[in-house]
């Protein structure tokens, strides 16, 4: 590889990584300030779940739009626009005088964040080889979960120091500043920087008509759906805990203070940071397979919900730290979704294929935010503390039982993933066994 290209690829990873850290921060942050929001706006758990669910609903609506923007406008401009949206939205959220304005701020944050990962992966498709894509996908989740860590203990400490609304204003200003980096530091493709193409036969920028025409084949491809549904089951349930109910659950069931609870929940992010690049390497380099690591990780992740959902199996306080680490570690198999979907669809439609993944995944995410909140409220017995509702053990078991059921369904979906052997099988007929055919569709 040209040494100049090798050096440039590090910058191509670094710039979107920094922005994606903040994207993930905004995704997780409501869990840390859940009690503050309920007191400030006098809202119930269901209302808080609805506020948190704005994020995934916007991702659903923007999934194909974001992919189309990346394919037509270019990844670096899309990244800059996304960062600007997150920054403005965070400032509005922090300064919100009432719940409707907070909802509006969260909506703008969500619009900006919805394009970040897709643009990141589109850059990876142009700057890295196909047999490096799962590894880079894993790296994106490692980077993203650094944002999850920042949204846990450090944010809790910042909130304790200056208040929740001032904290969001500060984060918004920093995010706005970061939005300038893609425009001045990176290029969409190696050729634009005067470097040799990584894949000379790779896609050119499509026209808008070509983008629109590329949507139905992705949606209509039955091999697209199993990895998307498997990843959606994992992600929706994980974020229901990590991004919303984990801190309140630990505070109420284990009597852990906010900073301590946030620190424990942040170990989920640590598990993802360790597991995501590892599962990408295992898939790309060691096994040369997609389905097996996807299935094993999904099954182990589903088992992690048993202690949370079944009465009498709750882990003791002394085991919470390793338990949450393993929960995040096994959830990391979801990073294979982008490789699985990319390899069964037209290589010329990377943005659309990757963008489509977000729609079902974040729809499940949104539904679980609302459902778990509604199940908690349905079993609330009227107890409160400092304006925050206190839920009995049965309410938590019911909400997490729904997560267990969805995670188990994800295991079934993972078993149906097409085995591509880490190569494009676009145009190749699917076998009954789900294995990729040799010859046509393989490079």
C-alpha cells in the first residue's frame, strides 16, 4: 500500500470517530439525567421513554435519507451537517424552559446524529478494502462506546458540578466546533486527495434518480432482513438498559448513588469497546465467516437478560461490574450487521444498504424505550422520592422480561443470516442452507 494512503487512512478514521463519540454521547445521555428530567418537567416514566424514543424514531425516518445524502452530497459534508445539528439541538435542549422545547431540541439532536454513522461507514467503504470492512465497523462501535463512557460517569460528575442544563449547553458548543473538521481535514475518496484508489472498480457518485431506484432492491432482498432484525433485537434491548433505565434501576434496586450507578452501567460500553473490534477481526481474519460469530454472540447476549428478568436470579452487587461488562461484550456481535447487509446487496449502493439498516434497528429501539416505560408505569404503586417514581421489583422484572423475549427472537434471526464468507454475493442465488455460493458473486 502507498505509504501516503496508509497515513491518510488514519486521519479518515480519526475525524469521523471524534464526531461519532459525541453522537453516541447524545444517544446515551438521558439515562444519566433521567431523574433530573422527570423532576424538571414533571413527567412520568412513559413520557421520559417517549422523549428518549425521539432519537430512534428520527433514525428510522432518516435511514434511507441519510444513506442518500451520503451517496450524493458526500460523506464529509454529511458529517459536518450532522455535527451542526447535534450541537444546535443540544443547546436548545439545555436551555429548554419546558418539556415541548426539550422535545424540539432532542429532535434536532436526533436529526444531526442520524447521519453520522452512515457517513462514517461510507468513508470506510471508499478508503478500506471489503475484507477490512467488518474490522472497521467494529472500530466504529469501539469509538462510539467511548461516547457511552463519556455519557456515564464524567457526565454525572459534570451534572453534579454545574447542573444538567448547563452541561448540555457546553456539549452543544463543543459539538458545533467539531463540525468544521470534516470540511478541512479529510476527503471523500483517496482519488480526491491525489492518492491511488483502494478499489479502482468501486462506485462513482450516483445521481438522485439512481439513489431512489436503488432503494426497493435493498428492501426487497430477503437476505437483507435476518442480520438487520438480529442486530435490532440486540441494540434495542441494550439501549433500553444502557441508555435509559440502567441508572434508575441500580439506584432503586441496589441503592447505588447516581455516579456509582452510571459507572456500573458504563461497563457495558467497556465491554463493547473490547468486543466490537475483536468480533470484527474474528469474522474478517480468523474465521472468514459472518453467521457463526453473529449467532454465538447473540445467544450469549440473550442469556445475560435472564438474571435481570427472572425473579430470584438478580446478580449480587459484587458481581454487577463483570456482569455488565459481559453484557456489552456479547452485544458487540451486532457490528457484523453492516458487513452482512453490504455483502448481499449491490456494491454500488453502499450508502443505501448501510442506511437501511438503521430503519428497523431504530424502530425496535424506539418501541422498546416506550414499551419498557409503559410497563414500569403500569406496575407503579404510587411511591415517589424527591419527585421521582419508585418502581417495585415486579415492574422491573416485567420490563426486562420483554427485553429477554426480544433478545431471544434475535438469536433466531441470527441463525438465518446468509453466510457470505466475507465476500460480496450480490447476484448469486441463495442456497437453502444460507451459505454463499462459490463462483458467481465472489471475488
